[in-house]
C-alpha cells in the first residue's frame, strides 16, 4: 500500500491556475484517483467554481420549471403501468397540454444560493457516518455547547427542540463563522447513521421571511429558510423526503 | 408493494430537489433552453418509468443526471445538432435571455456566456462540478469517462475562462 502523496496548497493553486509544470500536473491528477481528500481540497481551492456557480444558479427561473409536468402519484395496481404514460409523453413534452397545470412541482428557485449555504454544503459533504458516530457529548456538555452557541448567535438556541427531532440523534453544537458572521452547526446522526447538519447564521441587516425551500447542494438534499434576521439550513441524510419533513417541523420552532 | 411506493416517493422527492440542477445540466448538454425543457421533462418521466430497476437509491440525483445524459446522447443529440446547423448565425445564448426580469450581474453574465460557448464535453463537466457540486469522480461516473478526463476538461475550462473573462470576474470567483 503506497502512502498518499502530499501536495501543498501552493502546489494545488499552481495546478488550478495552469502554472504547474507537466510533471506536477500529472502527479496531482494521478493522485486524485485514489485520494478523495485531495479531490475535495482541489475543489475548494478552485478559482472559477464560485463564479461559474453564481452565474448558473440564477437559472432557470421558477416559471420555466413549472412547465415540467409529472403524472399524478396514484398509480394503477399493476406494475409497469407507467409505461403508457411515459411513452406517450416522452420527448413530446407536456408543456402547453396543461393537464397537470397548477400542481406545485417546481421548487422556488432563488436568484443565487448564498455562498454560506454552499460553503456549509461543501463541508458537510466530507462527513461520513463515522464522523458523527465518533462525536460523544454528555448532556451537560451539550447544554454548555448550546448556551455558548446561543450567546454567540444572540438568540436562544433551545436544546430540547433539537434533542427531540424525530429520526435525528443530536451529537454536537459547534460555533463556526462565515464572513465574520457567527454560524452554528448542530450535528446529528440520522437513524441510519448518515450525518445531518442544522445550521444557523446571523444575517445582519437581512430580515426577510422565507419558508423552507428544498435544494440540492454539493450533492446533498437540503432545506433552507430565513426568519427575523437568521438563515437556517438543514442538510444531509439520504433522502430529500426526510429533510423536507424535518425542515417543516424545525421551521415551526426556528 | 409498500417498498415500491416508498421508492416512487423517493424518486419524486429527488426529482423535486434536483429539478433546477437537472435543467442546468440539460442546458449544458443541449445549449438550447427549449431543448433543455424537453430533456428535463423526458428525464423525469423516464425516471418514474424505470425506478423499479434501481439497485442503489443513495444518489438519486446522480441517477437522474445519468438518465438525462443517456436520453440526450441516444435520442435528442443528433436531431438537435442537425437543427442547430440548419439555423445559421444563431446568436449566443445570454443569461438575459433566460432571466429578462432581473438585473443581471455583469460579471456573472460574462461567465455565463463564456461557459455556454465551450464545447459540450467541457460545458457538462463545468456544470456538474462547479455548479452542481459533484466531485470529479461523481462527474466522471455521470459522464461515463475516467476521472482524469474530467480533470483535464476542467483544466481546459479554467484556461479558457482565464483568457476570456475579465480580471474582475476572475477575482469574483475567488471571493467565496
């Protein structure tokens, strides 16, 4: 078993900036194949990722997505019965037919995902079940963590509300920061052990009120909403359904 | 039967959350918003038709992207390319074409135009990794190429963006 090769951030920046020589470029590209951590470091340092993401997250608008029509969920009893519907509709696009018009199929698309959410998502994507399984905190430690996090945020952070979420086992509350704004990450293990995070950031000067909206960030299902100057993000798990249900429940408290 | 219902519900939920990204990926393949509409619609219907064959349900979003690419390659690409070739002097797609109702950041508009001017393979890699956040290996799986190919395509994308966009747009990219 060969030991993973270490590359400095300067090496990786040189590669991403097209300044690395052919040997270094080849070494990095070869190493990435067996080194997911290196891959994540490269992705985080990429000088163009954020600019391209900002440009493209602006599209499509909700009206465009509302054109996508899906058959109703109730299905006939026999298996494979979708085939008729699907073949009839495939590639001819139901746009304009209107037979499912008005159904709420399109998630609300924001102009662009705030970068704090993307940053959290990138971080969360590095979590594996072992990450949260290894976090041990006593009830007293959790209480202290929540008090400290609440003080930093400038609002109450009720431990009992987050300790009692169905399907989530509370592991830790951590104080982080994004662009000098306090950012709290509450880590959970879902029933199946998969990591889930609930994050709160103080949005200084932004008092918009938005209801939970689903999104896919860094390959993870997420729900986000804002209330009274704070932004909330629930992210992780194995399915969007679970995140959606939990976000609705959390949005009643936060 | 209950398991099948659950799977269908999971696929529907995945469609709901992946829809914007799916459309963007469809646009990256086709370069034409109307074709992206068709491709997105066809992908969703195909997913609802085929979920019974799913073995791994952990990454339904990536599965949807794979279906999208497959439909594009097998059913829409040749037709679309033929039609595009017959429309000479077709103007480049601008972000304002898709977002006429909102003020567009000039640098975002510049980057959008540059990316849309890239060849299909580079566009698709850039959208999957830079915009949708897939890792290189995930993008490689979706596009069915080696991971080294994704890295090489992204290197080319960066080089072209470096040449084609203003310094401000590039520095905007660093300001995460």
